[in-house]
C-alpha cells in the first residue's frame, strides 16, 4: 500500500531512513533535503521512523 504524505511534510519515511543511516554532517543533510539542521538532528536521535501522534493525551469535554 503506498504511503500518503501531507502536502506540507518536509520528510517521509524514506528520507528519515537515509538521515539515520548516513554519515554526512547534519548541515550537509539539511542542504540535501532542504530542511533545518534541527530536524536532521531530531531524526538522527530517534529510534523509530514514524511520526509521533499529535492527538491530545486527554480530553476535557464530557460527552
């Protein structure tokens, strides 16, 4: 099944895998993928390739 991407997504699972497995510096990778160095550093330090959930942890409204 093909993976769908958000139109504003800067990285995808393929580019994240390349970032984690490559040896160039963060600045070189940020230029290659046209993303911020902080984003490269974030994905290098993670142990997974999936996005974190953005849903709220708790709901404060009663149904």
